[in-house]
């Protein structure tokens, strides 16, 4: 009795190619080379000659709160219900240089940074900008020393790095933070065009986000021949892992409705092997 094995979920393949791409939930690490697959409603099956695990990552731009845009047609690289990670760069104030000390300031004055896209604090439900406190002043109230007392994270830093606070000017330098916002989503829909692909997410993006990277782990099966039917997208298929020890012919399965396809393939393989043997003997 053959043992039924499930490797799960769906796959996508384009007509005329031999690469079957799994949904992100599938783990084909344990699938053996030499296994056979057959799609539902198909009569032909295909032999797996190799498998690859790859990491898909691309830049994206926000279109709407629940839609992002990739500047390429993703084809079957991504599919419905794929689990994806959305990563956003974050920036923080790294240095302050007093360009013009100004006058009229006193110790303890607070200077609030203007501009930029601040990462929203979901607990406080607010975007709080970075703040600088005046630590030392001269006789005329000119700023001699400042200290950063609140360093907020920015999804996009202020474009204007020279900022004026009354009579003084500070030169602000923002650098990329070691921290990254990572959000997990799944794909609800894919909209293709010549310019790229719109991905509809199952949940909205974080507030204030505009750009980032999308990534996911995918498995790909390399088949022995090109797929001859029309494109399959998110199609169900079954895996046959039991085969004969010498010619690697698939065994009949009681859970496969198209056993005649398996038998025909086995007969064709044997016919070829016998003919090659006859040719060598004559």
C-alpha cells in the first residue's frame, strides 16, 4: 500500500516553462527529487528533477493604505494568500551643529524639529517630533550647547537639515537607524499592468509609511519537461513520491483518479528503455 504524503498548498506555473512556484506557506524541503506531480483536472504528470528555495525581495511604494506598488510585473513569483514581510527604513537625528547661535535664549528652552515623516506611536496615537534642549547660553542668550532629549524615529527625515529657531540656526544630520519596522501581511489580490503590479494587502499599512521593501521565502520545483497546458495560478496538485527502484516509475495510487496517466507514462518509459536496449544489441 502506498503511503500518502502531502507537501501542501498550491502552486503556479506558466505554459512553456518547467518551474513550478509554491505559495509561501509550502515547505518543500522534504520533497524528494524524482517525485511526480499532477495538477487537478490534468491528465499528464511531471517529474521533479530539482528544487530550489529562494528569497524574493523588492522595493515598493504605497498606493493606498492597503495597496502597494512594485515596479515590475511579478507574474507567478507572488500569489494570493502569500505571507509577506514589509520592512521600512527608519531614521534618527545623529548629530547637531550650532551654525548660528542667535540670541535671547535661556537654559532649558526646548527646540522642536520640524518636518519629516515621523513614525507614529501607536500607543499614544500621535507623531511626536524630536526635541532639543538648550544646555548653555552666553551673555546675550546665544546658544553655546544643546542636548538631544527626545530622539524620535522618522520614516522619512526632514528635507531641510538647516533649521531656524527664532534667531539661531542648527545644522541637523539624520542617519539610518539600526531599528527597522517589520510588518507581516498576506496578499488579498494582485493587479497587473505594463508598469508593474499593485498588491492588495489583507490589512492596512502602518500610519505615515510611504516606501519600503516586500519580501517572502518561496520554493520552486524544476520539472523534467515544460508544462504544456495554459498557465496555472494557485492551482491544486498532488505529489507522487512512491516509485519503482530501478527505472523510477511511479506506482499506482488509490487516491489518484488519473491512474491511467501514471500507467501510460510508465509504459512510455519502458518502451523507450526497451527500444534503446534493442538498438544497442543490434
